[in-house]
C-alpha cells in the first residue's frame, strides 16, 4: 500500500536505510525528510555509481550521518558491488529489523539487483519513492505539437520542438539483467513485452535486437492530472511503433506496482502463453512499473529480462524538482512464486 513517509515516525523497532544519489534532485528528498523527522537508524547504506551528481551524494551522506549514532554506521559502496551490499545486509542489519530502501535514484538495472538481494535476505523491507515536480520532456516543448490533430504529422516535426538527444537518446546498448536470464527453450517462438518510453531509441534497440514472433507494447497511463498530456505525447514520440503494433498495445498506470504485476501475469497465463512462448521482458517504464516487472520476473523465472542503456546519458534532462514522497509497504515478503 502507498502511504505517507511520515508513517515511519511511529516505528519502534530496528531500522536500516538505503539511499542512492543518482542524477536527479528528487533523489535527495527522502533522506532530508527523514532527517527532519528525527528518524534513527542502526545503519545506512549509501549506493553510488561513480558518476553521480557529487553535490547530491554529499547532501545525502551529510543527512545520513544525522540518522545514526556514529559515522562507522554509514557504509558506501559502488554499484554493482552486490557482494558488498549482501555483506552489509548480513552483518550490519538485524534479522528482525526493517530495511527501508529509497529507490528514487536507482537505475532499472540496479533496482533488479538490489530488490532481489532484499527479497532473498529474509528481512522485512519497504520502499520509498519520490516523484518529480516536472519530467522531461516538458509541456512547454509539446504545446504546439499537442494542438495538431494528426499524430503522424506531429511525429515528423518532433525535433522542431524537442532536442534530438532527448527524443532519440543516441545509440543504445541492450543488456541482459544478471540473475534474470530466463529459461528459453530451443525452437520455441518468442513473445516480447516492451514498455514504451519517451526515449524511444531504447525500445527501438530492443525490437531490433530480437526477432519476436509476437510483440506486446505497454503504454503508460499517467495518474497525476498535471501529467495527463503525456499520454498523447507518448503516442506522438512512438507513433511509428504504435502504428505497426496497433493490435498489441496494452496500457497500465504509472504509480502502482500492482497494476503492472497483474497486467504482466495476466498476459503470461492467458491463452496458455507461458507454455506456448519463450518470454522476453524489457521493463523500460516508470520506477513503480519496474517494481511490478521485477516481482513478476522474480516469481516466473522462465522470463528473460533485458534493458537498453543509451551510449550517452543526458543527466540534466530527466526531471526538475520533487513532488510527493511516499512509502510502498505492500510488497510480499515470502519467496513463493505467484
């Protein structure tokens, strides 16, 4: 269930915290709120990429020191050193305690690795997520395009209103996510599920990499009223992909991991698909959609998971500011497949 972060005020047991700086301003919001709430933690794990915004990391590190008794209780590691993260979980956190992990600054690849560690640790855990105030591309860039009645015409004029690096993201590398290689049977047809994104070359790279017998493209439905325009903007940016796969488009909301999980699982079992196809999943959607995709893939190990990473990241073109910060505390704690 999605609740306010202030619900942690009343927690009286042992607590450990995980933060990641990342590139966006919103990544440092949660630790600041917890500091204002005077939350006390046994230990804090700081995750870094090595190329994150240094001022963000310094801010998170400084606030983290105020949450623990000693600087020795703050540990930092570089992603993807999951062996050190597992050691921190085993040696520095209590088996009966609560792990609170802020996923706001995590990449999709890092989310799959860290969430798997948490699930396999046997610890109770919950997640924190902070929305952005504004996401790129911004409405100011799409105003003229949104007034066009023909999406095909708008698609052809996209770069008049959006910088090419935002829309096309440069060349992308398709990567298998470690631990989610799946089980693909030889000579079986392939069913590919990919989330559409504003950085459309990520989806394009996956579609070029794999010859799929069946394609299912997932279009995100914004929940916030001020972001409803992004539904049409998504269609414009991905106009050609949608037109070529019009009969295989599914929709799912952006902010509830359960919606994504239910949609993927329904697709997996309908028409006996899980017995008829090898499944390939490219979870390129929102953070909450990625949580749902992770749980689906974890519970169904025949599914192979890939992601696409641009050769160049335009880190100042992700989001501006921060919106609501909330707690996700309804993830299943057992390891049974669903």
